[in-house]
C-alpha cells in the first residue's frame, strides 16, 4: 500500500492510503492532547475536523476516526466548545409521557424556533436527519426523534451550525433519556450496572473524560 500526502493543521504529512485521518495524525508523530474516545482517552465525537479534498472548493465536516486519508486532502481539527448556558433538568422529576410536550418546551424552548435551514443536517458527520429529529421532538414524537439521534456521537457540530442555538444533539440526548426513564431499561445496561455494583467491573474515576466538565 503506497503513501499519500496530505496537510493536517498546516503541516504536510505522509501516511498509508488505508488509514484514517486520526491514524495519519499519530503516524506523523503528533500527540493527542484532547480526549478521543476510540483511542481510550476520552469521549466519542472529540475528533471532529474540517476537510477539503483535492480539487474541491467546499469544506466538509467529518470525524477523523472514520474518514480515510486522500492525496492532497487538507484537514483542520475543530476545538471543543461549550455553550454559555446549559440545559438543566432532572430526569427523575419528569412525570409520565403526558408531560413530554410541556417538558421539552420548558427545557428546550428554542427548539420550536427551528428555521429549517438544514445547517445541522449538512454539519452532521454521521449523516443524520437532525432537523427532522428536532421536529419530531417538538411534536412530542419521542420514539421517532430518539431513532434519529440513535447514532449521534455528541460531536456538537450541529449545535455549532444552528443559528437559533438549539443544540440539537443535546435535545436528542434528552429525548433518549426521557424514553429510557419511562420504559423498561435495556438488558445490557442492567447487567453492566449489576457488574459495577457487585465490584466485578471497576470504574476509574481518574481516567480522562470520566468526570463531567465543571
């Protein structure tokens, strides 16, 4: 397998043609300084990048872990960002599903202001119908909305693209949490919690990314 030449963060590197952007970054001798989940150093969604392919003018968002390198590709990593205000809620205080519409409108009031600009859809590196997921949530169609966000990796790119500051990925996570709280828990989750409680599985609270941001 030959080598391809690409630019990562303004530095020209060479890497095998069958490796991902993230692998090429490491192959070039760079060190990961932020938590990337698949490398055992943080959370999934941390390797968001902007990519311009050779011969193209448009720049696309992608995940460095699953995007293969190409000759002439230009790559720039996107820093993590946090919103100035967070959505605060307690799942255990949410009533039954009759309260779903009211709860969503109270916790995520901006969701009803979606402009249907499709910016979130274009930004999503997983190709999810983010705009549709937001629409379903506002309509109270929790199962449909949860299905849209099922493969969301919380990269926050849809939030960055939204002019109404909706934070669609967090809305999707909220909907999925609400569904789980009001239905039977998944068998694999119950088993894992049992393993943790019995001591069969240890949790390293000092591991990178184990503690929520303050």
